[in-house]
C-alpha cells in the first residue's frame, strides 16, 4: 500500500501539523536530506493549496526521479490558473481561480487555486482553515471570469460594479483541493452599454458545500462609466475641501 502525503504552501504550516501533511519547504528539505526511493518507501503526493507554480516543476521532477507518484491531473489543475484578462488581476499569485469551464447553460465550474504569495495571505493565516476573505475574493474573481469569458452582451471593455454581495460560511474550508460552482440566475441589459447579472456561487470540498455567495453586479462599458466616476470623485474632493475650509473658519472666528 502506498503512503499518501499532502503538500501545502508554507503559510499553511498549521495545517501541516496534521498527519500526512507537509509544507512545500518541508518536503523539499526531506528530498534533499533523504535518499529514499519508491522501493524503500512507496509514496504518492497530492498537491494542496498554496504551492507556488514557480516551485512546482522542480518539485515534481525531483519526486518523479525518486519514483514518487504525483497526479498529472493535480499538476494540470494548478497550471490552469485564469489569466489577467479574465480575472482582472495583474499578478498571477493574486489570481485565486482557474479558467471557468461551462457545464450547462448558465452553470460553470472553476478550481480554487491559492498561491501562498497571494496579497490576502501576506500578513498571516489564522488557524488551519482558509480565511473567509480569501473565499470572498475568489467569488468576486469567479463572477468576473465567467462573465468576461462567456456572458458579455454589447459590452466590449467592461468595468464591473458590485451592487450587492452576500457571503455565507457553512463550515471551515482547508487548504486542499476545492472547486467553485457559478450559477447564473438573472441577466438583462438596462442600456446598450451595460448589462446586469445575478448569480449564486458555491464552494465545494470533498463533495460538500462549505460556503455560498449571492451577488448582484453590472458590467458597464468603461468609456461610459469613466467620465461619471471622475465627476463623482471630483465632487467628493471638492465637498471635503469646502467642509475643511468651513471648519477652519469656525475655529478661527
């Protein structure tokens, strides 16, 4: 019987305290210090959350040279991370999702793909579970990716505006394989330069729904929204300037 090992990013070191779990740095050190091969200690490695893609190739090559099995599907999953165009994130380590895959009309699935270098993990990780704000951002990226990839109507250069977003956390999610399901529940164009959507986004791990989000949002042509946003920003700055001037005059009176 093969011994199974789950490898996770270093920032999930608390979860790595469980039997059969190791951080990527811990596994790399073991591979450097040990001469064991599959004939000595049969093993298969599962790639969990947090492992940076930049360290994956060397790690997998070393494992396979030792005769240690690594699932090809797990590697393909990590390499399927969404790009800047669909996620609207500039740095790949901040992208938390894969490219969406269409299952049915209005239904899509995505993999949750956390890189330990993500902006949401830079401070600290509390406990062993994945923080709720990480899943909230993953939900946001999911609806942007699905809409950009397959749902845009009449909008070529979209700016996304959230009208309402609710998150419900049912159970802790841990840093192993997980997926996201996007269900479009409403779509309509109120004007030629914009389209409104409503969707339910669910997070699954080991077949169980652990978190759920309802979101109402709009995709608006950037050239239409830009001038309006600039005008509102100018009004806000001017209002604050006048308010501070009035306060200063009152103090000096």
